[in-house]
C-alpha cells in the first residue's frame, strides 16, 4: 500500500506533463507529404484565420451604424496577434480618400450609396441588411491566443454603441470551436457524474453476493490515475480520440477488479486461512485475467496499423491503461480485500449484528465446499448454458447466419463526416455559424500551392489566370478564385504586364499583409479555389472526387516548365484523415482477430482454446454491423475503431469463461457439467462487470453531442452482444469442439489398443510356432 501511495504521487507529477494536441501532426505523420504540404507550406506561409462579426439591421449603410462598425475596426486592429481587419467602414473611407483626399466616413446618403455600388465587395456587404467585419490573424496562431482575440473582439462590440434595432453576431470557426469546447466540458462533467452513479447502482444491486461491493470502483480509479501519470512520462498527448480511451479503460478495469474480488470472496468462504484464499485467488484468477489482458492488448494492437497518429496514440493509451488497471486490481485490490477481511474477523467486530458472516469451514469436512444457494442470476445463466449445449448446431447456425448477414450490411452503413452534425443542433454558436453560411455561402477552399523559379514570370501569371477562370466557369462546385493575379490586374488596368520587372514593381506596392498571404519569397505563390460548403453538399467522397478533377485539369492544362503544383488545404487533409479512420475499419478488425488467434495459440498451444474465443467474438462483430444497419446508426470518426475495441473487451469475457471451464474439466467434470459450473461460478462476475460497463457507457447516450451519444450507444450495444455471445454461443462452441476432440481421442486410443492387441496375438502365434 505504501508503494501504491508513492506511485500515486509520482503519477500526479507525471500527469502535469500531459499536453493537449489538436494540430495537423495528430492527424497525419510529420514525415508524410500531406503534412509537409499542409502544415509546413500552407499553414506556416499562407494560411490565415478570422473572427467574423455579422451586423444585421434595416440599413447597415446608415451613417450611425457605419460609425459603430468603424469603432469596432479601430479597436480590433490594435489587438495583439491581429494581422488586419476588413470592414465596410474601411472600404468606404478608402474610397472616399481616393475621391476627395479625406479618409472619413461621408455623412450624406448619396455619396455612401455611390461608393457602396462601385467599391463595396459582396463578401463585406452582401446586401443592405447585412454587413461583415473580419478580424484576421495568422493560421499558426495558438488556440489560447485565438481565444484571447475572440474575447477582446467581443469586448470591442460592447464599446461600439450601435443604434437601436441592430443585431451583432460574433461567429466563425474560432467562436464555434470555443463554444463547442465549453459545451463539451459542461456536458462531460454531468455525464461523468451520471456514469459513476449508474455504476455504483449496478455494483450495489448485482454484486451483492460479496462484501465491500463498491470497492472495484476506487481500484479502477487508481489504475486510471497511474495511466495519467504514464501518459505524461511517455509523452502521449491528449487528443479528441484519446479522450474516448478512459471510458473503455473504466469498463475493462472494473472487470479485472470484479474478477479478483469475486474469486477471493469465493475462497474466503472455502478456506479458513485468509492467506490461503489470497494464494488460491492469485493462482487461479491471476493467470486467467493476465491471459485476458494479453488477448485484449492484441486486439488493441491492430490500432497501430492506422496511418493516423492520434489513433496510434489511442492504442498506446489503451495498452498502458489495461496494464495499470490489472496491476491495481492484482496488488492493491487483493491487498485491500485481504486487509478488510482480516480486520472484519477481529473478535470485537465479529460480534456486531450487521456484519456479514463468513462460514467456518472447520465445521465441515476437510475438503467439502460451502453450499451456495443459487439465486435468480445463477439459475438464468445455468439455463442459458444448458439450452445452448443441448442445441449446439442450431445455436451456432443461427448465430453464424446473423453474423454473415451483418458483415454484408456493415459495408452499407453510412459514414457521417459533417462536423456540424456532431454538436447539439440547438447550440447558439452553431445556429450563428449556419446563419452566416446562408448569407455568405461556405468558406471552404482548395489551396493550390505553386512552386516556381520566378513568381514574377508573366507566363506563370497568365496560366494562373486562365486556369482559375476555367475552374470557376466549368466546375460546378468551384465558385470563386483568389490569387496575386487578381491584385496585379486590379493595379494594372485589368491586364497582366508582359515584363517581370513591371510585375515586381507592382508586387512592391501591395500592402505587406496582403502580399504575404499570396506570395512567399521569389519562388512560391498560392491560388485559392472557393468551394463553398462542399463538405455539407458533396460529402467526403465528393470532395475527394473534386480534388481529383482539379488535379486532372492541371494535367490537361499544365503550368509553364519548371513549375510544380500541389493541392492541399483543410478539406484535403480532412477527407484523407476521415478515409484513413473509416475505410480500413474492417481490415483493422480482421487483423485484430488474427492477432488474438495467434496470441491464444502461442499461450495455450491448443487450437481449441485459440479458436473458441475468436469464433465467439467474430459473431459479435457481424451482429454489431447488422444492428447498426438495421437501426440506421452511422459510423463516425470516434466509432470507426470500435471493432478493435469490442474485440479487446469481448474476448476478455470469452477467455475468462474458458479458463474457468477448463479448471472444472481438470477437476474431472464432464464437458456439460464443467460448462454449467463455469457459468454459475464466474458468470455472475462477468455479468456484473458487463452491466457496470453498460450502465457506465449508457450515460454517454444522454450527451447532447451526437458523436459522443453515438459512441455510447454502439458501445453499450456491443457489450450486450458480447455478453450474449459469451453465455449463449460460447457454451455451444466449446462443448461441441471439446466433445468432438474427446471422441477423436477415444477412437484413436481404441485403434491404438486394437493394433497393440493384434500385435500381441501375432507375437503369441509366432512364439507358439
């Protein structure tokens, strides 16, 4: 216990080193071309972000409203980290300066109307009832700095003093992300409390045949603390995927603790010596749970085949977590139970009327076990096992048919990739973001990075002009384009100069902030193709196809010699990551099955013991896909890895049942009797841990975030399926295979005896002769 206490202190120290990561390197490998193009080139050199202020009123060109917008402009431009601010007031002041030499806002409506009609871009004032102010910052700005800019922008609106009747909305990706994080933190805190309450309720009601029935919860909490410490020391970051590891670890860790708890209480009732009970528990349950842990780890190992770093980190976290929960259950859990038992046997405490009595085995025969009256759960589990063993071919046939059907329909389960559908649909920040999109259109882009020897080459600029016009005119989902060519043409009367020196002279006149967003050095430019709300309109495959079409167009309309073109951007990275997360989910699951089978074969060196859990979990995987299709549940990036997770969680139940089955077989029980004993003696512990996991995850179903709710629902469904398979399919499979092997051995033994007998008779005849 002292060592455990020291480990807690060390773990808290290590937890301080955990970093939250959400950058590109959590989605793609740093060594990949995708990362180099997007992060090193686009984000670092060209990308910007913005906070959007949407002003609504009867007439946003009213002088009083424009004065208020100008006050926002003047305040926000001085916020640290802000590169520039675009607003209607600034456009009007610049136009007025060109016309009159005075950089002020005109007071008369005619002048304002004239400037708005001739100089106002539609993305700044789409109509007379809407105006847009954009607070622009670098794409490499940290999340904390973005949040600070957002807060100061909101404060600036308070000082603007708009006339009555005007509505001001702060929106954009930063405002939406900030609101989403706040909502997640609030809801997850509530869900965690609900989850713990439900798990306590299950332990109290189902695990009542033991003393100290709530002890597994603090034991698994200890394992989670150790896991946090290991995360910090091993530099495993916290990402949006790794957050889902902790509910999984709670489900697995509670199972380890319950198995040790259940067995030691059984041994306490069977043995007078508490030390002997501990030894028997560790001797029988320790290896069984350790094997289950190894098989679980092999199921999780398939996550390392993913090309997404945060999924690989998820796998690392799960492996470390199950080991920590196992160590906490084996050493701390068993030690605490041993201490509690010894303390409860104190002469003074033994006289208390409410203390649960442990039968004195000295009053029984030396080897006679305590008579245990089966309760309702025991009887139901025994009946399920008996029914399964009586009709093995029917059970396996029906289960196999449903499994194959489920695998077929699993391929038709849709994949949800629209991030906006993952959040509460009534969240004000989402409503504002959708409202902005309806007015301005989507802001998604394909970013074409152009590398050249000379970015002032007239032929290159002519190609950019032709190519961008071709894409906007001929590709239905490319709505606009922007590049340095637009700036050069506007400064040169609508044409591109024929001489590089003239082009460089124009470059020098472009404001530095604008020039840096379109050019880098002397050998790099960017062409931005606006694709609106392509993710919502086209979906994952649509964006992939659109990117392929643009790439083919570049091949048909090649740039000048010595020029290379790369298509990147957030949309490209996103569909690549989502494809990696979802497209290989079945391959990942099948690889997990192979690893589990190979691991069991190495451990047991017995095909029957290796095959039975794999067959059982294969059934669950098929059932899960079929149910998802039938219920209309979609895959999300969070649930795409559940095949590997459920393989790890469910195989544990099958391995523990199998270990107890063969323990009873080693005592001389026949296959049917051994299965009945295993179902009764370990079944309740498995049901308890399974229901604890189910109720813990069921709290997630109440989450306002559909992705979290979806994850909770599918996990609950799959754990229930794993429990059903363990008590219905597993008995039929293992008893059928075991009896088949016994009959084969008997026939082989009989043939051996017959051969030996014939050899003896032959020998006697030869001797007589």
